[in-house]
């Protein structure tokens, strides 16, 4: 069952989303060679709590940290720890914050220092795929119109979408219906309606789309070791079009990361 939110609930979700965007900015500003992912996690947790919110991920099904920090060929759900960032790495950071009963969920893949042009293209493509998916999140469209746009943007650039990982509805719970695959024909699935709130999250690789779960039972990496990227927004379908919730007027993650302006 897809839970639709009232305009006032969407306003509350925009506050959670803004906090996610600001947390990603706090983390992004600290990303440099020599920093560990555990240090980034501590910064994020401290910031989220300082705003009167809870890190949604911490304790979720036993997840031990406040963010996911997934370097290079790791796609998602990397547990922060002793990994030390190196020049040329990419780091996918996923943040969830619960504020006033609603969850914001967002992710961004940051370059660490200078990255090579192929890595930059992967990041730009994943970001463009997210933008294309968000653009299709309109009342009257079908859910798979989002999926199709993500897949098309990704594959047109020669990259692969991961098929076993999906986006999701978001609201009072981090994971609500529906699941949102990042591939598929358009025109399928439920009709999108105003009040639906969705976490759209392309996860793509530069090589094969196959992934495996590490022994920690969380971290997921590409099987062929190819570079991965993950960008995510929580959005609301409104009468006026898609409304991105995980954004804030004072936050420009692309500028912070040195990616092209959107
Ligand atoms: N954004 C991720 C998701 O939608 C975050 C989950 S991490 C977890 O699945 F640790 F909380 F599970
Ligand atoms: Co998510």
C-alpha cells in the first residue's frame, strides 16, 4: 500500500530532507585524502543529533552506524570504519535523518581530490540519471516511467544499472511501498499521484551490473571491481510537479564536489 502524504506532512518531510542535504554538505566538506570513513560518520551523527533529529540508519536491522560510506567499487551500505580516503577515490555517502516523525533519505557520490575523467563521467551520469528519474515523478505518470528514465540515461552513457537494488517509498518509515527499480519499460506499475513520497536512487557501475554482499552482511560491491556511483533524493509528487525534499537553499553539493552545475 502506497501511503500518500498531506501537504503539511510533505512540509515536515521537507524539513527532514533539508537536514539530510545539510548533513551531506557537512560530510562532503570533510572529505579529503587521509580522512577515515569512521570520522565522517561521527561528524554526521553529531550534526544530525545537534539538529534535534535521529540518524535513521543507526540500529536499523542492527546497522551499526549513522551513514553508509561506500568507496570505489562498493555500491551501497558500506559500514564506516578504518578505511582511509585516498586521492582519486570516489566515496558514496548515504544519509538518513528522522525529524518530527518523518524520514529523509539521500545520497551523493563525492570525488576525493582529483579523480580521473572516466570516474567523473560515471558520477555525472548517475547524477543525471537521478535528475531524469525525478523529472518523471509526475501525477498521472506510471512508476516505471521513473525506472525507464534512469536506465536510459545510464545506458546511453555506456554504464550499467544494478538490478537487484531498488529505490522505495519513504515517509514515517524509511522503506515504504512501492519498490522503485532502476530499469524497465515505461508505462508500467502504479499510477503516480500527488502526495506520494519516493526515494529515487540510481545505483550504477562502470562495468557489469552484478554485485555481491561482503562478509559483514551489509556492504555491497560490484563483482568485477568496477567503479560504482549512487545518488539519491527523497521527493514528493505534487500537483505542481516533482518536489525534491532532500535539498536546502544553503546547500550546493555539486559545487562542493566540483561536479558540473545542475
Ligand atoms: N538509503 C538506504 C536504503 O534505502 C539506506 C539503508 S542503510 C541501513 O536502503 F543501514 F539503514 F539499512
Ligand atoms: Co534509500
